[in-house]
């Protein structure tokens, strides 16, 4: 996977720092995704996370795999609606990481912790929005 237990926190911080320093063609800093938008992405993942925690095996049931695939669709939709969300999804490699879950409980939990780290670093480094 693109992330693991040893690098997901550093990767999340790197993504947020990179997004917070993006500039447009005029040299002005581009506003990054808002706290409410990034927390909305985390919220979409949280319901699945709670169900994943209840699974006994590392192999997730087909229903949860379907929900994870639908979650990817929701991220794509949100990214299409909001360019700043798209920047986060692309820079954070969120769609690719979701593909790499491949029905593994461990991988979904890791993905969710990565999302939590993105939210935490966004809040820490970029406090000045909703």
C-alpha cells in the first residue's frame, strides 16, 4: 500500500503542508479545503469504519467492500463539485489508497487513520476557516 503504520502520519502532514503552500499563477496562496469539507469526507468513512471494527476476520464481507467502492464514488463526486476537495483527493492519493484496501480490515483501518491524520494536520496547520 501507499501508506503503512510507519508512514501514514508523515504522509498526511506532508500532504497538508503541500496544499497549504499552493500558489496560483499570480503568486497568491490558494485556499485549501475547508475544515468542514475534510471532516465531511472523514464522516462518510466513519460509518464503514465502525462496521469494519465489528468484523471478526481480516477479510471484509462483500457488503462492506461494496460500501467502500461507493465511498470512492462519493469522493469522486465531492472532488468534481469542489476544486479544493479535488486537490486533497489527488495530493493525498485517496482514491488509490481506497483501491488498495482490497477487502482487508487492516487496510481499511489504516486508511481511516490516515484520514484522521489529514483532518488533524489540517486543523493544526490551517486553523483559520470553519
